[in-house]
């Protein structure tokens, strides 16, 4: 397998595992997101693989605390958004079942990655949320996927307020499939993967494509519209720029409402 700096990647026993490995909190920067994209390209060439697993590397305290705010500035915002959204485009093209194994925080971009997965296993200490609104921005992927996953009303509330939820609430809403003690997380993961290993890779792929067709809208087309709103309208407001600056300067933002 290829060598990566910010992730660990392996394909064993028909399962590809992408372990996010950027301590302390797996904050996703451009370089890391591009590595995830390259790993997904390798997954596409593994025709007999039945699943892709996203997880945190050992001893890292979060699944992912989100996308790097310091790259949310004018010089890098286009590359940052493209690198992040390319992961979701690749997952749609790949059409293999995607499993998330969450132990700790899955916030912002980390929660969006969870929302894009087919099966999610979480430890009892996990937390989820989309706090982007507190920086004066919104999460494009969550705006598309979260209402479909957990329902329109609750998704709107989480995205509009930035509220965080615990694992039991995520289970109740349908954001995760299983909640177990941390010590049992890998065992439960293997139970799920073993069920997938008994199945045909092409059959799983076609089934996932059929499920995506059932959405009734083109993910790529709608994402393009949302990206345009984000980059060419939202990011040109004074408040979006202030929110990012305030986060990096560790102070409360002074909104000007323009």
C-alpha cells in the first residue's frame, strides 16, 4: 500500500480501512483530505472489496473535530472546499458500503463524513454536531445529507443552532446504527464487516447505487449550487470573515450582520 503522512490505509480481507491519523483531534487540512481522496482511488481499484471503513487511528482523542479553520481564508478556501467535497464525490462514484467507527468527537466535517456513511458504529462517549454556524458559516454537505438521514426538522435545528448531541441521541435520531462501550467497538465493527464479507462486492455496489438513485436528486448538481452559494456569496460577507478570524484569535466574534 502507498505511504501516507496523515492517514493509515490498508486493504485486508476484502475491507479497506482509512484511519485518520492527525493528532490530537484529526482536524482535516487540505493535505490530509487529499490523502483520503488518494486512498479512495486505491479502493476503487480493489474490485473485490466489500466495504470502506473510516475510523480514527489509535490514541487519537476524536474521530474528527472538523476541517481546519485556518484554511478557511480567501487564499485557500477554494482548495479546501474542493479537497473536502472531492471525498464525497469519490464516495458516490465508488459506491461501496461505507462504515464509520466513531470513538470521541465527530464535529463539523467529521460529522458530515459520518452522515455520508451507510453504517455508523459509535462508542458511548462519542459526540456529534455541526457548529459551523458559530463561525458565521454553514456546512454544505450536512445541508444536503443531514435532513435525509435524521429528518428535516431536527437537521435544521442542529445546523441552525450548532447544538452538539451525545451518542444515545444520535442513535435515537438515526445518525448512528449502534452505540456500544468503547472496549466493544472493534468487536461490533468486525460483526458488521463479517456480514458484508459474506456478500458479493458487485451486488453491494449496485445496491448502493440504487439507494443513491432513490434520493430523487443529483448529489453533484445540488452540491455545485451549494458550493456557489458558499464560496461566492457567504464567504464574501463580513460576518463569515469575522467568524473565522475570531476563532483563530480565540475571541468572541463581533457580528456586523453584513
